[in-house]
């Protein structure tokens, strides 16, 4: 027996595939230097799905170019909340802090970028130096 579906559920399903399209179109508009068009599309994308880290970073990039620094800071901070290990949003946030003269804040954020990058490099070296399990098992035989 079919269960009734609420209108809000149908609306959510109907627009679900739209956010990657909006984000992609926003990226194209940004590359074509249509910053207002890109910003509008990216804003719609994050309204539909608020956890699109890349869309928040792209919004922050545009807002920085438009000298809308408070909004750019908020966009980069949201991207960092979504993925604290991704250095791009940290770096861009640090650059905005530099632009507006908040040097101590920029240094703090750049320190986080270095820490993330160093940790990533250490993890990569550790992973690269470890033999794959299949090879280790063959050597043990």
C-alpha cells in the first residue's frame, strides 16, 4: 500500500539534483567573470543544500573580489566548519584578514594552514612508506 507523501518531501526531492547544477553554473559564471551571476547561483545552491563547502569557498572568493569582506569571512568560516581539514578556506580567510588589517587573525589562520599542510604531508609520507598489505603478506611467505 502506498503511503501519502507530504508536499515538503516532494519539493525537497524535486530540487535535490538542482544544487550541483547551480554550483556548476556558478563556477562557469565565475570563470566568465560574471561575478554577480555566479554569486546568485552559488547563493541558491547553498540555500538548497547548506553543506556545499566548495560553494561557500567560491562565494567567499567572489565576495572578497567585491570587497564585501564581512560576508567573505562568513562564507570562508562556514566552509571551514564543514571541512576543518581543507586548507583552501583557511588560506583564503587568512588573506581576507590581511586585506582588512587584522594581522594577528591572519597569522593565526595561516598557522592553521601550516599545521593542516604539515599533518597532510606527514600522513602522505607515512602512507607512501608503508608497503601495501598484499606485498607485505608476500614477503612474509
